[in-house]
C-alpha cells in the first residue's frame, strides 16, 4: 500500500508540473484562436500522462530496454491522441466560430428587419396623413378655388406615385432577399441602358440645374438582364441627383477590364463621411437622421432608403459587385459586371 502511495505521489507531482506549465502557456496565449487553446490543452493532458508514466518507470528501476519499450509505447499513443484531438479540435473550433457568426448574422438581420418595418411605416404614415387631410379638405369643400384644388390634386398624385415607388422597392428587395429573382441573361449594350436612364432622370436634373454628362461612344456590352440592369443604372443616377447640390454635375463613365465591364456614376455631393461608407448599401440607410423625405423641388422624389440596397442585390445577383469611394468633390459608385464575349 505504501508503494502505491509513493507511485501516486510521484506521478501526481510530475503531472502537476506539466499542468502548471500548460496553464502558464494558456495564459500567454489567451488572445489566440480556439484551435490553439484546444491544441495546448491536448498537449498538456498527454504530457501530464507521459510525465507521470516516465517518472514512475524510472522510480521502479526498470531495465533500459523495458524503459525504452514503455516510453516508445507512450510516444505512439501520444502521437495518435494529439493528431486525433487536433483534427476534431479544429472541427469543434470551426463549428463554434460558425455558430457564433450565424447568431450574429441572425441578430443583424432581425435588427435590419425591425428597422425596415419602422422606417417604412414612417415613410408611409407621413404621405398618408397628407393625403387624408387633402381628401377631407376637398370633400368638405374647405378649398374651392380652382388653383388650390388643382394643387391638391397634383400633390395627391405625387404622393401616390411616391408610395407606389416605395412599395415597388419593397417588393423588389423581398424578391432579392428571398432568392426569388429570376434573371434572363443576354448581351446588353450598356450605352443603350444608360441613354434611357439619362432620358428618364433628365427632368429631375433640369429642375435642380444639375448637368448630366456621359460620353457618346466607348460603351461596353455586358451579360445581364436588361430590366434589372436598367433599374441599377436608374437608381444610381437618382441617388446622385438627389444628393448633388444645385448647379452640380453627375457624370457617367464606363469601360472594360479583362473579362469584366465597369460602369461609374460620379457626383459632386461633397463626399460621404468615412464612417458611413461601409453602410451606404444597407437597407434604409440615408446618411441623415431625419426620416422625412426631402422635397427640395417639390417633385416628391423621396426615397425610402432602399435604392442602393436594391442596386447591390441586383448587381450581386448578376455575379458582379458594386463599390463606392470618395473623390475630389463628391463620391463615385462603380458597378462591375461580366463582360459579354
């Protein structure tokens, strides 16, 4: 019994020494990855067993040959244990990281969904209140002169059009997020799409005295779905016009890099704060605290903050990407799409 107690004590001391060394190593590596921590724990466990066996074998005065056999057997077991432990440790670490990222992504998506519902509710409530007030004024005969009645009719049409655009944006965004977007890809001349978009936004630009500039030639052909590509270009142009001060300039350029084509829309808005650049394509982000749509020229061209989010979703659905950066006097959006052969 006394011999067993001595063996236990010797093995315990050796294992404690290895455990203390492992604890110190873990403290020094506390900022490293989960895989590193698991590897250190495995090495500490195997090392404690090896140290205990080695000390006991030495104390038992085994012959050199027997001691070599014991240590060789222990080394083989240690190699297998460490290899298997490291392999499954990596899988465990990857699963833990993936689960954490999934939870974070779910929290972010849920927050975005709540914010979107709140912002859209506000954007719908404001024009609905105005429509109700104007409809009641017309119904009760509060206004009767033709000029005021015509203005009320104009405002009702404008607000109705704005709400229609907001509902269309919501539907398009829901299709993108749900993966229900079906693209009919073909070779699309980018110049034709840009020309139509410029013609559609020219009245708004003229009302704000904003110059629209674009080269007459050199437009590449891209592989895309024409309706969705037209929406991308139109949303970028509307965004540039809305945030460019009067007498500013919006310029559209395009070109080709290897097997990709690019389209750039640059404005003179003064630039986007650096802290906001990563959030420009987030749903309902406008870069301003007020949620009420701006009506600088009374055209009702307010945005629900969904235009750029739709741009990113449509471009990524085409296998492309969209970027934004600040330039000398404004910002520049660049869309990259597969070039047609």
